């Protein structure tokens, strides 16, 4: 059985980022830059006022001096002339500082009447002037390739005068749930059957990782049905199957896809929940086979599918950040499989993060999975731990999950 | 001047959640539930096998015993008969346990040949059986109203047999940038002009908070242009303006909107960046006037607009979580305005979170804002702090910002 780390490395090593597309700035939020963004202009473009007040020569603007008002410079309407000795120009935040002026007299430090401005507080040279290029200069790199764009980044790209951005297209992920026992939500449920939850949970996980899901029709537990469904995933960047991957006679996915040209890389990992995990390639399409249990499918989705979509989407080095927490309850020894326990978070008396696994960790319990706030990681053969020990966790909210 | 807390309370106190809409389960990810979701069935619907193996009577299945195979129960195909003394039924994960059986013999603990199954490891009563209702029971509340749906929640709602969900519609937020000096990205820039970044940065912030932005055309610094633009926001759940709100002669928003029926609540808060902040109501539409400086506009957007959209969207109690960190550099005394310093995060030698403010905090520096990972909060009149002191921060990634 492969370790989790080796399995993930083999998956990520086989994936290349998808190509780029051009999107409008207004559609680029949360997308991943395919090329760096350089400033197309200098910001501010010239020395500008940081406040409302008067553009003056500092040498003249000493307390008690009276200056002569010769014009105004609102933002967007530069003053055409120059400020001479004993002169002042009314100026507003963001407006270009007129030639000759070397400081801003704040309006609360002046008494104005008609064309006279009396200085009530001496001004320092350069005060309240934002220099040209304070924020950035033309040609400077504002945002690097591979960055997922925040609202702040969108503002910066706008200020750099970019109406369009080059981003990785969203990876297209086919999702194929298999099983005679499953039906779609709202459809008739057969005796002994259950409602399919994997496909739609995984589709939402795909969206949270920045991909576009393609939910294929449910395939019955039948070699030809699975093969036909998989053919529907041509053109996807990755095909994910859920179910049909376990060890019994109903391990159908491999049997169905073999004649379709499926090249298996591995199919078993030392992990709980989720031992049966298939990785290979169906023609040109990478294929990830997840277990059918809903919790196993989601945990393997978090550990393998989420970083795979990130890598396809231009963020190859992204993994779930491992964080530390104090253990809220004792834990027994672990066996040879890495364990991902569903757990809740709290703060202990000293304000430190505490993590407490749910008592029952059955891989069919979706309600527990939905209520979990973290996955608590246990290495293979980890020794028993006392409450209060430090453990590693993945916080699900860190991944938007 | 109002405190930040009082201003936010007045804003949130004036807002009601918007109504609900019905969306398909496949479109419900990241939406906010308007009504709780109850299970429409019991899961599992009956006692089912947790493993691949044989359904047996525990009393018979002792090491060395030979059982007679009388049929098979794959998932979705319940075995119609009953398991009698000395009998076994082949069973697979998720399949209904046949009548008469009270335990599962694992396939790796059995040696099968023809219709004979030899037990190689004694079985315990009830072992490897998932009881009906282990995950949830019909009628049970699975997800509460007000919850923003994760991928895991989508899976749980699917398993509960819901093809449709009732969610709050996304609040519609009008965004009006004003100013003679600003132009849209890619449009011609006038002498002394700059490219408008606020509207698109705020639009992305609206999306990250779950709203739908409506970016209105830029309004010139002119009373009638601003009034006409504001009329275009009718039907929005909230109108946000950026710029035109400062203290000088160019404080146009209030003058323009007065004749349109604008009822002001407050317009000045004790905060940096962002002193000029307008809050009121234009007819039926709440109006939030943000400062024009791009950093001020975004910081006020984080502190006031983000929770306002959350409240409109059905999450009235949501605020940016305050976290603690060690200060990476000393800080001087604060004045009477609450300060929100742009800062980066790191880990100190002992694995504790450290926060270091950027040296220059000018409210025009969008590049610094884009590179920030946190806002460091300083209360009015906060005393000087040594490096290593504990401070409160907002981590921008916590808000998806």
C-alpha cells in the first residue's frame, strides 16, 4: 500500500496546468492569474495632494503669513499656472500639485476669505504631498502569475489600467458516481437503495477548488454502463469516479475501463477512511477513483482531488496547510494506515486551539462529516496520545470546505 | 465622531435579511440556507453491511465452522429470503443485511469454494453492521437556517433526498464611484487623472461576501450627475458610493442626494483609514458612502460593507473574527481614531503567529493593501507597544478577502 504522501506526489506529478483564457477584469475575481500583471502607468501619475487645503511654497507659509489665492485645483482639473512667492492654490485630495508649490497647507490650518489665505500653522516642505510613483511605477510587476485574485488584487489590476486579465481557465472535472443502489435526490428510491450524495458533494468541492464540475449520469454496476459513462468524460481535464473501487467482486471500475485503454498507476493507499483509491489515465484523461462511502469520498477529495484541481488550475504548490492544536481527548495507538479523524475545534482556557475528534468515525456518517471543522491527522503507527498533546490538523475552512 | 463599533451597530441594526429563492441542489453551494433542511428519509434505511463478506448468524460463525452459501446481496439488490442456521449470504458494503443474519463475516476471515464458506475467524454478534439511522433519521434537522452551504453540507442535503433548497437570494449591491479624475480601466486617462479601482475592487468584495454587484456608470463631480446615477440604483438592497464624501467643498454626495430624499444617519467615524463614512437611506434603499481613497474604501468595505452584505444575506451575526498575534515591530501611541494597519503574517521561532505592519500606511497605497495578509487593530488612544506584545488582528483570508 502506498503512503498518502507518495500517492499525492504521484498524482500531482502527472498533472500540468491547463491553458489560459482572457477574462474581463469584472469576471476575474477568484480566478488564477496565468501571467503576471505589470503596471501600465505610474501611480500617482504626478505629485498629488494627500489632503484638502492649499498648495503653497513652504518658505512662505509660516504662521501668521497672508497668501494670495490665485486659483483652484480640484482632482481631475490640474491648475495650469504656477505658484509664485506669496501665492496659494486651493487644492483637493488627489489633485496634482501645481508647479512652484512644495507643500500643502491643510484647510484646518488656514483662514480663508476672498482671495486671502492666512496661515495659522507653519508648513513643512513636502508635507501632505504624495510623490509620483508612491504606489507603483509603470512597468513594475503588480501581481505574480499563479495568484488567485482577491478583491484587493482586482483593485490593484484596475489601478494598473488592465481591463482584461489572462487567467487559467477553470479545470473541467468529470464526476461519475456508480452503483445499483443509488438514485438522484428526489428520484424514486428502490428498496434497500440510498440517495446519491457523492456526485453533488464532489461537484461542490470542485467549485470550491476553482474547477467546473461535469456531473455524469449515474452508472449502474455493470461493466458496459461504466465504460459508456466514462466515454462521456472525453475533453475533461480529470475524471473522478466514486464507488465501484473496493476490493470485492464489485470492483468494477478497473474491469470496465481496462478495455477502454485505462492505464493504472496505483489503486490502494495506506489511509483511513479511503483505502481503495485508483489513479491512472484513461486515454489522455487522468482518472482518480474515489471510494463510494460518502465520508471516504469527501476526505479523499480533500486530500487528493482538491490539490489536483489546484495544480490543474495553475497553483501546483498548493496543499492544505497543516496547523497545530491541542488534543481535547486522549487517542489510542494507530495502525498502519494514516488516519484522518473528523473533529471539532474550540479554544481552551489559555486561548489555544483545541481539537476533539468525534467519538464515532464511521465512514458512512455524513452528518458528522458536515459538522466537522477539522481533520485530525494521525501518522501510521502513531503512539497513544494524552489529552493536551499537540497534533496536526487540516482546518476545513482554510480550503473553503 | 462615532466609534467603529457604534457605526457598525447602527448599520447592522437597520438591515433586514432579503427574501428566499428556490435553487437546485447543484446550484446551492456557498449559498445561505433560508430554512432548515430536514431528513426526508432514514439513513441507512435498514441495517446494512459495513464491509464485503458474508451475512451470518454469529452463533454459527465460529472458527472452523462450515456454512452453506444460499445467495448474494449486492448493494441495491436485497436478498429476499432469510439466513437460517448454518447458512451464509454473500454481501457487499452498503447492502441490506438479510433477515436472520446478525453479523458480517469479513471475506478475509473466510475461505469460500462453491456453496461452502469456512469461517477462519470467529464473528461477534452485530459486528460490521451499520444500524438503520446510524447517520440520521427521517424528520431530523440536518442543516440549520442561516448556514452557508459547504461541499459537505451539499452532500448531506443530497443524502437527505433534497433536489431543491430554499436559500436567501444574493443581495444586490449598487456601486457608484464618483469623481472627475477617474476613468475606467483601458479608457483614455485625462491629464492628472487616475484609473478607477474602487468600483471593481468593491464589486469583487461584494461577490466574496455572497452578494451580486451592480456597477453603475462613474458619476462626474456634479450634483445632478450623482443624483441621476443614484436613481439607477433603485431596486438594490444597498447602494454603496465611493468618493465625494470628504470634508471639503467637493463633499458632493450628501448635497446631491438631499433633494432625492436622502435621510442621513451619520457621516463621520473615529477610524483610520476612513474618517468620512456616510450612512443613511435614499428612499427605501440603505446607502453606505465610502471614502474615495482606494485603501480607505477597501478597509471600510471590510469593516462595514462585508458584514452588511452578510446580514442582508441571512447571516446577521457574522463579523470578521478577531484573532491574536505577537507584534513583529514596536508601535507608537495611537490618537483618537481606531487604526486598521495593513500588515503581513509570519510564524515566530516558537510557532506563534506574528504580525508586522507595513512601514508606510498611506491610504493611497493599493499595492501595500493587496500584499497585506491582515489588518492590525489599534483602539483609540492605545498606548505604545513593544515588539512581542499581543495584538488583535483580522486575517483577510478568513473573509475570503
